[in-house]
C-alpha cells in the first residue's frame, strides 16, 4: 500500500489491503489525468466506476475485428459477434452464482431492468388491493415505478422503515409483508447509507407469503460476491457501468419459470418465433426480452470487466473495501461535527459514505474538493424520501472502489480541513 | 493565496450566506412562492407583503448552499421597497446575467455584481438562479390572481 506520511492520521490504523492498489491504479488510464492541476482522486464510483484499459480495448477490438449484427447473420463476423455476446451472458451467469445463462437478460441498466419487471410481470400480477413492499432507503429507480404502478392498479405501497443507525427495521416485518403482498422490492446495498440489507431473510419472509422478490443489486454487485440462488431472489438487477464495464448495459436475472410466464417488454426483431399478419409467437427466454439490436460492443466489453473483477476476486475486493471504509470513517470522524450517515461498522456496509458538515452545504463541499482534484457526489442521490427521513436536503458522498487507497482518503481529509479554513467554519 | 474559488465565494457572498437578509417570516403575505432545485434538493420559501403595488416586506428562507442562500439574501435586500413592475424587470435582468447574457445592470442593485463569478462554475449557476426564478414565478401567479403558487417553481435545467 502506498502511504503518504505527511498527512497520516495519528489515530487511524493503517489499511491492510489484500489487493495491490498501485498496480490496479496503473490499469486505469483516467487516473493519470490531472484535474485542476491536481492528481485525480476519484471518489464517485457509486455513481459510475472508472474503466480499466482491458475494457476500453475490448470496445475498440470489437469494432475492429468482430463487428456484425448478432444471432441472425450467416457469415463469419456474425458468428464471431454472436459468440462474443453470448460469452458475456455465460460469464454473468457464473458471476451471480452459477445460474442458467437463459435466465440472464441484457438491458440498458438497472433502471430498465426494474421497469421491465414493472411493465410485464407486475402489470399482469398486481391487482387492486394487492400490496407492494419496498424500503425507505430505495433509489428512485426502485421507487418511482412502484409508486406509479400502485396508483394505477389501486394497490398499496408499503415500506420497511429504517432505524436511526441506517439498518432496515424488521421488528414489525410480519405486519408489513403479509398474505396481501405480491412483490417485495429491496435494494441489496443502499447508495446513500452504504447499508447491506439482509436480502436472504427478506426473501424467505416474502416467499412464505407467496410474494415475488426483486433485489436491486446496482450497488452490491460491483463490490461483493453475489449468489442469487443462495439469497433465493426471483429477480436480481444491476448495471455494468458501476462495475468497471461500459455504460448502456445492464443485467436482469430472473428465475426461468417466472421469465417464461411474463409477456415481452419491447416488440420487434429477435424477440419473436413466428410472425404472421394476424398472430405472433414469442421467442424463448432470454431473447423474448431482447428486441432489436442490443448494445453489442458494450455487452462484449462487459466480459472484460467481469474478468478483471474475478481475477482480483470478489471476496478480496470486499476485504479491501471493508479495510478502507473503516479507515475512511475513522478519519472523517476526526473532523469535529461532521455527521456520517448509515452504519458505522464497515462489515455491515459498503464503501459509499455520505456525510454532512454542520455549516457547509454539500454543493459547496463538492465544488471546493473539485478544485483539489477530488471527485465526490453531492445532492439527494436520487433518494429524496430517504433524505427527508434523514432530515437532510442533501449530503456529500465519497464512495470507494478497488483503485482507491489510504492516500486518496488522506487527500479527502486534508482538503476538507482546508475547506473549513476557507469557509471560516 | 488567490484561487479560482475566490471569484465565486467572494467576501460579500460569504457575508450574505452567514447572515442572510429577509429571515423574518411575514404574518400577512400577499404572495407566497416555493422554489425547488431538483438537481440537488435545495428548497426555498418566499413571502412578499405588498403595499400599494410595492413590495413592502420580503421573507426568503433558503435551505441550500452558500450560493443559493447568498443569492436569496441579495434578492431580499435589492427587491424590498420596489414597485412590482420594477421587481420583475430586475429579476429578469439578473436571470439573464446569470445565464451568461451581456446585460447592463442598474447601479442601485447593491451587491448583485458579486454573483457574476458564479458563471465560471456552470453547474452552480442554477443555485444562484433559484431565488430569482422563484420570485418571477410568484409574481406570475400573483398577476394571474393566485395568491400562492400551486406547484413549486424549479430552476431551469438548461443553465
């Protein structure tokens, strides 16, 4: 681990990471960029991650050597492109715990995955008087579709509250998940609080009532081992771009018998078996849900991202992030009055750390840090109901990933100290 | 040490941020308008008490960053005592100035010139706009005969 001896904390313990962060940093070309005459310190991976050289090269390599439309062409390139596209599907199936590749549907991202479920499965299975259960810590992507659907169907939207420590409060769960519940949709890891939710337990309770379980894995899949079979999720959705892969690609995992029972989402090419003027039959899953030409190049390049993550090992990534999150929380706590949201124990959370200063607004924090080359996120993080519960208009959020180290956290702390001096706070 | 930040966080702005004007809530407002910046969640409440077509009293309560709070405080200071027509004209001028148009501002607009530095930080322009857009929306609604804005004003996204 590289260390910066100038601004090391007297209290916080050195980070022992199982990863070689210097080597990892060297794989990410953007980290060599200067931002406002400073070394780029990228602490906004919860919004989107940076991309390693191998992923960037995979995109251009696809266009240079493999480009063709997939599945229908009978020629060399079409076969090559199809094989590369389907290879990613197999790799995803392995990555989430060894599911059947036909249970992996490519989407544009987590948001589209949730909307697909809302417009197909939920449209047909949720009726007046039914209940949909979400949590108070959902991202708008896993909130707005259900608010709208519940209104349209005259169904009730129920929510699992959070405790003051930022955990889900399951003490009254039997009153929330009931025989009326048709769907339980919950985030695996909060993008604001960092909380890792007990999705296995929630799935068990939901299934006992005959409900279907959707897990939003946008924040969890990049950072920890995901086993959709072990957690018994009926649907699991996530995005490529938060886990080193390109933008515009997402994954919807669904249990095969559920996917098969669902009507298609988009209509057009590829999703059909037979078309007549008076009748159409659907293709098999997953193709039924992949109408039109998908983002082939970026799906293909997503495979390089999965390879990179698997080479490091998801368990070692998690171990690194626990150690670095502990260090970051300890160091942030040295700043008097700074309020850190969510669980304080790094074992129970991910590396997205939201904080507020008693006098300096998150926007001003973000602008100041930017002049020092440090990228964080400021705002409501697409979780306005949660912000209201926390009593905040906005928070600043620093989020950690595989290419961050102690020196990045030290740079953040040093800049925050300087910021307080600047604003006279 | 001088740095680009100093253009935005001028002393005048920080002074308004630390001690915003117009904090006193009004008992009998004629115009109430709410502003909301969807990008960051900032919220602003504005009340105006009229006397013979003049903005006699104004209250601005902004839960936001230094720029949006300072901008709202300047608004309260500048707009107080002006006739409705003039208040609107000034608000439109300030909006144009913040959006990068070359406009001549009257001399009697107090500290408003200090906001010009915000234009170097494109993502922050909407913070400075919030209070002015809220005022314009409040005036629009008042003229249409609504005492209170029905839906919250938002800053324009194209800034």
